C-alpha cells in the first residue's frame, strides 16, 4: 500500500470465500496521517447483567468414552482456529500488508478488540496464550494455528504480528492445500518464521483428518522436531494429546470418521452494532463477551478430564420495549426436525404425507415398523429412560397454562409431521402445526379442535419464509393461524392479547431466530437453542447435524421449564438492565458514521464484510442396508 492510499480491509476466511451475492458493508475514506493513541475499543453496549445464565461463552469438552483419553494423557498440542476464534471477525487489506502504524492500529482494533468488555482483549489473549504455553502445572505445550483463511499463511502471520501474538505460536497451517502458495510456516530457533509445505495435500480437507495425520507424521508438520529439544515431546502424539479451539462445530468431527477428542467451541453470534457497522453476522472470538473464557480454556488444557462432553440447550431473551415488566410466556413454538426428533426418518410410503392417521402396518413398503419409527426419530441411545416419555411429561406441564405449537420446514409436509408425532403419542398437548414447505395451494397447517385434527391453509405464503417473520405475523393476526381460537375459550384465554414477546421458539437452527434479509429485520425475542452434533447413531453410520431436546442430557427439560417460567433471568448478553436504548460509550479513537464512513482523525477506511455461507444440507437420514 502507498502511504497516500486508504487501506481496504476485507474479511477473509471461510465466511468470505466465493460469496458473489453477499451483502457488503462499505466504509470509505482518505488517509491523512494520525496515530491512534490506543487500540482499546469502545463498549457499544455496556453490560450490567442481572443473571449470568445466558452469555456467549466458550464451551470445552472431552469426548466421553475414548480409551486413549485419561488423566495419563496430557495435552501437548493446542491448535487454534484463526478467523472468528482469535479474531472477532477477520478484516484484511487487499495485499495483506500494512504500510504504517495508523493502518496497523485500525486493523488491530477491528480484528481483535471487543466493544463488549472492559480492557484490552489482545492483552488478555496474550496472557492466556503465555499461560497455556508454559502452564502453572509445569508443562510446556506447543501452540499452532490451523485455518481455512483464504489469504494464506503469510497474511495470518502478519495479522498475528500486528496483535503481538505470533511469538506464542510455533507453526501456522492453512487449508485446503493450494498448489501455488506455501501452506505452512514454522518458527525456527532464532524466532524467525520459515515458509514450508506440510503434507496437507495428502489429507482430506477436514481439520479432524488433518490433526489425525499430525499424530501419525508429526515431523512432517513440525520441521523443528529433531533439531530443537522443546519439540521432542511431539514426536509421539495421539489425538488425546491435542486440543482444537474453533468456532465451527463441524470441525470437531469428520464425515470420514476422524474425531477431535478434546475441543473448545467458541461462541458464535450476530452483532447489531460492531463499531457502529450495521449487522455483522457470524462473529466469534475467545473472550469477546466474557473474560471467563480465558480462564476456562486455560483450566481445560490443564485438566481436560474434568470437562466431559455435554450438549445442553441455551435459552435467551432479547431486548424489547418494556422488557422490565416481565411479560409471561403464552405460546411455545417447537421446531420439528432435530428439535423434537433427533434426526428425522421418513418412510417411503407416500400415504404418510396425505392420510391423517397413517399407520406403517398398512404401508405399501414395509421399510419401517411403528416401533422403529419412534425409536429412530425420538428415542435417544445416550440417556437412560425413554426420551418420548420425558417429552410427553414436559408438554403436559407446559400445556397447563400455555399453548403449544409446531413450526416446521419439513419437506414431507404437515400431515407427515402430524403422523410421526401421533405414532409416538406426542400430539396430545399441541394446538396447531404449521409447515413452511408445503406446495402452493396445499394445506400447510393442522389445528386441533373438539378432539380431532383438521387441515387448513395458513397465511404462510403471504409472509416472508422465515420463522421470525412468521411468528411476528402470528402475533399480529392469531385468528388466521389458529382457526379454533374463535370457539375454543380455553385456548383463547391462554393467548389473549398475544404479542411477539409472549412467544418462545425452540429450535436447533440459530439462523431461525432473526431475519436480517427482511426489511423489518424480524427477530424472535425469546428462544431456546437446541444443541447440534455429529454422531454415529444406531445402524445409520455417522449422521451430521443431529439435535434433539434432551438427546444427551435430562437437564434440557428443566432448563426449558425454568426459562418458560422466568425468561427475564436469561437476558441477551448485551443487555444493560434499565437502559433499553443501549447508548454507546465513546471511549475509542475509532468512530464510524451512519453512512459508512470509518474515521480516526483525518484517516478514513473503507471496509467490506462478506456474509457467511449457509450451513451444508443435512446428510440423508437412512439406515445402512435399507
């Protein structure tokens, strides 16, 4: 970059690659020189939390049963993702170089410093990395970066140097393998970075597979082995000796069978205000919202066997007008696929999609029995007792003073969903089922009245096809979504004066809680996020993107009960109690105007943010041999 030219910072990494249709946010400017006095960011949303139940915290876990993980298997290697793990969101100049200190200061703040906590996040990261590398337990550990950053290894090293963090790492590896650029770098005895090519071209393009290869051929990934005594311990590695720190859940389990046995999942989130940029989606970052992240990770590396893998629901209440008045929950809306089911299996019989009351005994294809349909869709092999019975008890308790509904995108339609729930005897307490994927003109809803289910056409096709928009419309016109309201006095009493804040959405898809592509920017104000995971299940092989309320822990049911009773005890992490307007503190030297001008004194910067790509489609749900 020439000194007279303003830098163009672009996000890179998996979220930025190949997104031709992405929404961009642009900040323009010139470059009159001015040194930023401090890299400390402003706090755009100060926090004074009444409860610590719901924060964007990282989660560390050791998988439950692997034989090679024990107290006698210490952590030797800690591998960090870069984008949205070390950074909050990655922005880089076009040539990945920074001409002067002003550019470096701005890049440092925007990539690493958090506007949601006090103090310097960079300093906290440095302290954490130093403590992990040379632990209080007397162990020395090696730290590396494994990244999908599309700008390459040198760009990542440059950014680490800007943040003063490159000194803690011994190697940086990029993936997938690229033929015409180095795919790795290691630090030699003098502290200089040397580019090299690790054997990533010989490994499947998944982090779990890469780390598995590292355990088999550590000398190919660490050229320092053999010449530096500090790396002698890496000559013998197992997967149990490695911790992967990443914001992408899918990176912990490969579809080819490789598993990361010890991992730390960094929280992801969407930010309404990130240094006054409008919506910035799919952000992350260790310690972005809570300082406890640093100590949690450090303690996990020292004693990973104390953090056995658990998969719990997460409940949250967003800010809305008069949230201090604590309005009650009146309507609980459940997703179906991977929320009520753990993974949805549908018979081949077309009759399940058209005939209310369908039974597998009368199906033309005898591929499923009723027992198997209930077992594979709803019962969990990972907890004691019947999950179906626990769900039934939960629904019965909720229905005492609240209404229950289902809002699904299942492509088989509303009748198929109704039939599966009926086979599991889970329909009794629901009032209505809405399906978002019904063909134009077909019935996309079913409601319960006078002891029977009836099909109807909901206003779904009149509303943008997003759950947040649909629930907003339900609140505005409940009679069109629940036809029985005019005659069912008990249901009408439960849903009197229904507003959006009276609803809770229980879903495994984080994207369903807000729609940033709509003009109204619809949001679900109260929601429960069901955990997702990849797991080998019964005779189905590895299934990706599984879910299911209570699939791994009975505490899910109690957590949801507590949330429905007192959702205000689970505030969104950026809430400042008593101040719904969220006034921003202006303590940073970096400011951004509404029209997209980023300025520090006379220095202006044009920024681009490319939105993350949607999650991959779920793998087919089928039994092996059927």
